[in-house]
C-alpha cells in the first residue's frame, strides 16, 4: 500500500539538496524514495511474473524519467522501454488542463502488457488521456505506476495500480519533478508551497 504523507516540511531554499549547503528538510528523502521504489519493483515483478513477452514500460516524459530509471532497475523480469511526451503545466504550478502530446510510443503495443509510468498523478488528466490512447493500440493489459499521488486536485478518476506515496496538496520538486524546468536533479523531493 502507498505511504500517506501528512506533514510536509517546506523547503526554505530553492535548489537546495543534501549536497548543497542551506538545504531545507526534504518532504521525502532519497533513502525513503529508494526503499519504496525497490518495493514497487518487487510488487510489479510479481504481478507480471507469468507474462510471456517482456513488459513494456511506457514513461511519460519528462518528469517520470528519474523514477522510471530506478524502477526499471528494481525489476526482476524482462522489460522494454517506450516514451510518451506530454505537457500540461507549461511552466506554472498548476495544470493548465490543456494536454499537449508531442510523441507517442515507437513500437507496436498490440498484445503487449503495458505499464504506464508517471511521476505524479495530480488532476489525472495526463495519465487519463495517455491511457485512453494506449488502449486504442490494442495492448493485452494496461496498468499505471505513479511515484506520487496528489488526490486533492483530482479532476478525473484514475486507478493507480502501483503507487509510491500519497501526498498532501503541496507543489513538489526534485527526483524528476520540476518547477519551470528546474530542480529535476535534486535527489530528494521537496515541498515548494
Ligand atoms: C506533470 C507531471 C505529470 C502531470 C501530472 O507533467 O510530470 O506528467 O504533470 O498532472 P496531471 O495529473 O494534472 O495531468 P508536466 O506537464 O509538468 O510535464 P513534465 O513531466 O515535462 O514536467
């Protein structure tokens, strides 16, 4: 079950991390993230232990890349990588509601078991639109893995099959998550609000 966070600690100094002096306390430390991602990897590997073709990991660019890279290396089953490019924030801290899809997967998904990997499910619009498109491509199954679930801002219902942490209504950065394109490199996750 996903860990539920109730007491976020805001980061005082943007761009701070454990490696940079003046760091605020992270909302989720890299150690905690790593432990949770390893568990998700084990859970996903068990779920797909009987499939006959490699699992297809579809990563939603750009935010999910860091999570996906770690998740992939936590799997004990064969997996292929595909990417989808979607953007809805356009540099702000709330979703614009307008989803731009710039790239869909390269390979065929017909008859394949697909795991859509997202860094955060917020309004749910991004993952919802992409899941609908993928379903039209004829996969054998489609599940969703999300590192973070922020249910306070949900607009459309989303079933997250593998969830890392349920977080409160705070804007978060780090571990792939950005603000205006920055802070993706931070190893921990910080609350910006
Ligand atoms: C962010 C995030 C998710 C999406 C979640 O992407 O990475 O993909 O928004 O929001 P939603 O549930 O309200 O749709 P963004 O559009 O900022 O692009 P990025 O991944 O390149 O940062």
